[in-house]
C-alpha cells in the first residue's frame, strides 16, 4: 500500500512536565496565590451556603485562619477529603448518589 499524507499530529510529554507547565501558567494568573507549607482544614460557607473560602493552618501548627476565595479547586486526587466535607455540610458527594 502506498503512503498517504498525515492528517494528525501527536505531541507527548511526561506527567511531571505537564504539571510543571500548568502550575507555571496558573502562577502567572492575576489574583491567584499559592500558600506553601499549609493544609486545608475545611471550606467556609457564607450565609447563602456558598463556598466563600477555606480554613487553613500551617502544617504542624495549631492555629488556623480563614483564607477568603472566589474560586476553590480541589486538585488533591483520590485522597481528597472533599466528599466527606460535602456530606458534613449537607451536600451529596460526587459518585455517592443517594
């Protein structure tokens, strides 16, 4: 069989390279802030029940503080505790339909 012109292109990269590139792009986004060395204890709700921020503490520290946020993204993967928090606050966790 004869060859034919390629109509598709393929680009590949390691997961670590993709994560590095995405993080660099997000870091350059105005209004985005990374807080290293801290852990999220819970999310905070406003009077309407909408997420308004996070309760955060320094790893190994005792005192926590509130970090206001317009958008919260959980990128912690399979070990995420977000489904438990959602159920605690009266919501339904994804994949746990009742």
